[in-house]
C-alpha cells in the first residue's frame, strides 16, 4: 500500500488588477497612457505588470525608451485575458441585476382554502406596484410554516398551528368546519346541526392536511360512526359526491366560499364548534425586513380584515 501523495499547491492566480493593467498597456502600447486610463501611478502599473510576468514565468512586453511592444507570449495571452476581464465585468453586471431583482421580489405562499381571501388584495397591491415581481405558490400548512420560517416565503397566509417563535402573525379570520349536503336532505331542514346528528350518515372528507385530523378526532370523540366515511383528495370530487346525494361533505368554510350552488346547503357544525385561526405570517426581522416586503405586509395587514374586494375595487391600504 503506497502512501498518499501530499496535496499539491495550486499555482498562484493573477489578480483582476494585474490582468486589467496588462489589457490597458496592450491597448495603449504605453505605460503612461495606460496608467492614466486606470487612474493609477505609472510605478504602480509597472509593478503590477512585473508581478504578472513573474506569475506567468515569461515577459509580456518589450520595453524601451521610445516604444512598448508585446512579446509573442503577450500576443498569445492577450485574447484570453480580454475574455477573462469581459466575463468578470458581465458577471458583476449580472450580480447587480440579480440583487436588484431580489430586492424587488415578494414571495407569497398561501394554503389552498384561503387563497381566494388573499388574491384580490394582492391584485390591487400589484396594480399599485407594477415593477415588483410577485411570486405566488400554494402550500400545505406545514410546508407554508416551514417556508416562512426559513425565508423561502416572505409572507404566508395559513393556519395558526404551532407557529415558530421566529414568525410574526396577524389574525385575518376564523374558519370552521361545515357540513355540505343537498337542500333536499332531511338534515338540511334542521335549525342547528350537531356532530351527533351525523351518526351513521355517509360522509366524505378531504384526506389531506390538519383539517382531516381535526374532523376525524371530533367524530370519534362524539361517537359518530365513521365506517361509511369516504376520504378524497380534491374538493371537486367531494362536491360531486355531495351533489349526487351519496355523501354529506365535511369541509372547511373557506373552501365552501368558492362553490356557490343553490341546490346545496352549507351548515356549521356545533357542539363543539370546530374552528381555526387564519393568519398572515412573516419572519420576524427586527426592523431588517426588505422595504418592498414590509410595504406589502403592511398593506395586507391593514386590509385583509375587511371584506374581500371586487375585481373593480381600487382601495389603497393605510399601510402604504
């Protein structure tokens, strides 16, 4: 077994300053004019060229009192040096554009059931701030909390469940579980609907998220049989079963606001009333939040306690 070779030291790398000095001398064929173009002294320029020649191990210029000429080595490396400098300059410009773009970007996340509360206000804010890149995504509540906490989202709208201490919240509304059924169903005529009234009724609930766990837990606590309970992934599937009369749907009130159907009845379930808080969220910044994020946050906090605006509304928030 041979001994491992010691790591090789990397060769010294020319600095951007040295390469820029070479480029200007090659362009002007004069140390004095190159120094003037670079706003530096001629001795400092000459020193930078000597350092570069020492690093590369070869002369790059023939110097005399009356002229400066490039050596064959200088002529050979000139195109590569210009390419390196041009790419660096372009890279800096790209970096500046990236920072400007990031400064004018607001990333907003929302749980699917609440996005109809958020979207109209965002539309108004975007209209008043057309140069801001507004990036939107819908996430499960657990993913939303994590995204806000780790900085993946600047602002979130979700459930106030186990919110980390690093996240600030602003209450928006209460949400409760509703029963959805055909208007002809016998339970639809009751003045008040209790969980126990659902005993042995065929039910359908959405299988994802914290609402599912809450509903199943309450059904079990109330002694409601769940042997005939169907679990589905999408709200449209749930509503299809309800409209057909096959099931009574148990669903977040926020989801029901996007489905208007005169043939269906939506009733809150009581005893107990199963509710949850919907809040705006943003990472605690202690005054260091980006101005565009702070502006959007203030606007949403000022307005989202109000009724949802119509598309033609153009109300300006107090936070602007």
